[in-house]
C-alpha cells in the first residue's frame, strides 16, 4: 500500500508540536478590523493550540504522517 500524503492545505495551516498537540493561526483576523477593539486584535496575534477534539480530527484526516 502506498504512503498516505498530507493534505497540502493542512500543511500550510497547522503544525504539530513535539508533544503531539496541533498549533494553528488565530481565527477572526481576515476582515472587519474596524469593529474589533485594539485589545481583541492584540489578543489574536500569533498561534494557538487547538482543542483535543479538533486536533484529533486534523491529525487523522489531514496529517496522517504528523
């Protein structure tokens, strides 16, 4: 059986840490910044660790080699 490929879209969006958790960029910063407070925008910088239920789905479906 051939090797399973990682989805190329997932490759760009998620990173698996050494402990097996899944890191992703913060959501909610694409448009509509005028509505958000500066405090909200500041908190959305960088990356976040996904919840276990979401991480399990990402690792199983999109990143089988991760």
